[in-house]
C-alpha cells in the first residue's frame, strides 16, 4: 500500500537537506519540449512548492532507482536491528517497526502472524516496492496539483509518472528475458514467451474481455434482460483542473486514491441495497481517468426489465448523496441500450481498447493518439493500484480459464463436458448456462476453483511436509491446482514450475530437445 495522503496535501518535511531534484527538473524540460506554449520560467516557479517538499521525512523523492534501492536496503537494516534488539518482546518489536514505516505513510503488512509481518518489514524487497509506489504517487500528485495533468497539457497522468512506469516496464521485461521456468522433469520454458501467450499480453486480454462482454450480451437476450451503459464520477471537490486547463476552485486537495475510494464506497452501498431488494445486475466495470487524472467509472449492466428503474434509483441515491450544483447532470449518466440501434459490445469496445493498448482506434475522445493515451492511462492505473476492468456477477473467469486447459476425456459427466466445450470454444454465454445460469450464486455453481499446497518430500527420511509458508513465515495462499465439482477434484495443473535464471541448467544448446509451447528439455 502507498502512503495515505487523505487531507494531507503538501504536509511533508521541508526541513530536510535539499538535494538535486533531478526528476522534477526533467519534468520541466520534458514539458518545455512537448509544450512550447508553456513559459519555461513560469513552469519553474510553479515547481517551487514541489521542490521545497521533495522529502518525505528523510526519503528524497527525486532519487534514481539505484538510490531508492540503496535507501530501501538501509531501512531494511534498521528494521533488522529492531528485530534483534526486541526479539524477546514481540509487542515492542512490532511497535518500533510500525513507528519506522509510519514516517513514510506506510501501513504494516496484514499478516495474521506478527513475527512474519515483522520479518517482511525488514525485507529490502518489501521496502523497494513501497518506496517506488510512494515516489510515483507523489510525482503524479504534484503534477496534478500544479496543473500539469489536464486536457491542455498532459492528459490522464503526469510526465514523470509515465517515465517511472516505463522504467518499471523495462525492469519487468529484463526479468522475463532473464528468467525461465523449470519442472522436475527438466523441461524449461521461457518466461517472456509465456507472457506473450497469456493475458499478460494486452491483445489477448482485450480479446478475452470482448468475448465475455459479447457472451453476457447473448445471455441477456436469452433471458430478455435490459442493457444499460452507466457512467459515474466523483463530486467536483475531487477534480483538480477544469477542462479549460484552469484550476478548479472547488478542489480540496484530494488525490487519485481518494477519488477511487469514494467511488468504491458508494458502489459498496449500492450493491448492499440492491442485494436487499433482490436485484442482481451483471456486466462489467471499467475505471479510467478524466483528463486531470480524477477517476470515473463506466459500467455495462444487464438486469431484468422490472429492475431497471429500482436499479437506477438506488445508483442515483448514493452517487448523488453529496448534492451540489450540476450533480444531477454530470455525476450520473445512464443510457438505455437499444439493440435495434447498436449492440452493447459496441458501446464498450472503444473504452476497453483505450484502456489497454489503444489499438483498433485512432484517437481518444479528446482527439489525442489512442496508443499514447493508452500508455498514460496504464501508467495512471499502475501508479495508483487501480483495477481497470472488473466483472460484475456471473461465473468465475478462473474456472473458465482452467476448463480451457482440460482435454476431453472418457467418463466426463455431460454437465462437465458442456462447460468444457463452451470454454474451449470461447462461448461465454454457453459457459454461463452450463455453470447453472446467470442468477446462480457462485457457491452453488457447477464448478469452483480447487487449491492445495504442494508437497515437499525429504529425500533422506521420506518425510512429507507441505509448502505452505512464505520465506517470512506467513501462511501462503494455496496455489491453484484445478477444479472441483461437488466432491470430485479435477487437476488441470499437473506440473510444478520453478523460476530459474536463464541458462542455470547449464544445458548444451546442441543437445536441446524441442518440447511443446517453446520449451526445451535439458
């Protein structure tokens, strides 16, 4: 989790020694080169507040990634000392560690085992992840506060936010290229190749998402349900910049995270009330930023015709709970989809593409290149840990994906065969029906995912234990193994793959044996 800045706009330590604020200065240079209409000296003057608050406690926000990693290592060492000093008093140890991380706005790990949480806070990797997120969120917030994120400048996310996201992508790419997966048989698969053939690839993710949207639309036609396209946004106090590029006088200093939190809390209230009324809409939600980075939601929802009006009343009740001038017009937009004029897929397809990779469309709604906009939106979402796409209702997509790994076998029940065939052929509507229909609760559906811990066998004693703890001693989430149908377990993942550095099996390339999916056998 990143720092919680709610209500803490610019409340950072300004007494720490000031160093070269390289990232912010690079932002100015980038803005100067990209936007000649912005006066350079004026940009520097506007950056003065961010320069004066370039430290959070003793953490220099302008550090390079190497400097950040060194700082993380120092913090991990300090935490390790606290563990050694207070090893006989777990409460005192926890208190000291929480005090250390609270300086940077971090929350402690939510592990149930306090010792595991303490060991995690003394881990350099834990610190690196949180400091990188803190750095990116701080830079994006400063860019928004200074008016650099707007329709008239850099839409959706700040210049530095994009730079930091690109750097993270390069680190991820390097890791994938230098890592392989190996199983007990000696089979080796390139991790980068795997990433190109699963939902990590935006094109594959886009295709799967569109299949599911089209499937839900078909389901709605089968049931005679009504489709609506709904847009929800936050009150004006969350918006830092007007569409004209001028500062919003109603802006109260809220961050992107504050806006997303407000939308999520209102939706939780909406879902709870709909549940009490027996109304269960299904469909999809897409989160994207306004031009100034403030989040808003697009939802494609299907529901029974008699539930349309009550559904809309409940949505308006909670989203309009903070009344202000223009809220009725701008806060909630609901459009009934007439199948005679266009499909539900057509309504949402452009938003899916815009938020993934920008392909298949030329420009966004503001006339900017869609591929550039997609990068900025993705940078925004990763910086603020925002889940861009979420299914509402319906069966589990995890079950769908595992069924696609399952081969037809003799002895499969008719119900299982129907579900497997639907998933394998990419027919989401048939899959929904095979799982028990759109109104069937998850726990009552035909199939659920099955998880269990891996066994560890001591080759000397023959003793069997389970790989159920992380390296910090916390309880792991059991890995996905397959599917469960009533009391029957269907294993879809028969091999256990371990990440290893490229070439670590020291194989002779002249003797490599070709294997399926691009793997080789050492």
